């Protein structure tokens, strides 16, 4: 039987940390669904379609990776897709409480669903989409933090004023 995992997130924008988790999910699962949360209430730098497009470019050479948008509860989306594993990266201790809460909630909502935490690569311990946006906003060099194929998208958006879909 083909084993599939969902890697959910906002990916605003995708970072080297996300890409590392996606690649490590690929080592364990036959198919990885990268699922971008559609949340019109949340202010983001990139629209859902832009984020999906950027993720697709970064994973273009990965036949076992699918990029989708999802609305509503992750537990329901997993059920719809017949998927029983969520893969997430766990960074510093600060991630733990929220991730633990989400994992337990998802388990209640869908008892067939397991959340698998991959310990983040030490290099990416401090990395997050918000940190990347902050550095870029202040003119810092983000080239080592994001996949090269989306670097220009971020710089262009910042040049436009970085307002995103506000
Ligand atoms: O990259 P993020 O913003 O940390 O990802 C958070 C995400 C998308 C995984 C989480 O917000 C989510 O699963 N949202 C869908 C709504 C949901 O299922 N909520 C209940 C889980 S506690």
C-alpha cells in the first residue's frame, strides 16, 4: 500500500526549513502532499495561489510531491484524502506547546490521524517565515534561508512595499 503524508502549513513564504522537512518526509513516505492553508482572514505577504506556485516551482523535480491548497480543518482534509499521517517540523521548545495542542486536537477530530514530528535540522532551528520576512524588510540577505527559485519573488514583493494581500 502506498504511504502518504500531509505536510501542512502557511508557507508564507516557503523556507529552507520547510524544504528540509518535505525532503525528509519523502524518505519515509511514498507520496507527500504539501498542503497550504487557505485562510482569508490572515494577512499574508503572498496570496494562496502565489504560495502554491512558489512551492510547485521548488518541488518541480519531485514526482512524489503534490502541492495543494486546503480550506477548513486539516483533520477533515486528511480524511477526505484518505491520509493518516501529518508530518511537521519541530524547532525550539517554543514550538512544542502549540504543536502539541494541534496534534491532540487533530487526533480528537480524526482518530485515524497520526502527527509525526521531525526534529528540525540544527541549521534551521531559528528559521521561520516571519524571521525571513523581517530580515528581507530591513534589507538583509535572505539568500541562505529560502530556496533560490523563490528569492526574486520575495525581493520583488518587498520592493513593491511588501503589503501582500492586505
Ligand atoms: O505554518 P503554520 O502557520 O504554522 O501552519 C499551521 C497549520 C496550517 C498547520 C494549522 O493552522 C492548521 O492545520 N490549520 C487548519 C485548521 C485546523 O485544522 N485547526 C485545528 C487544528 S488545532
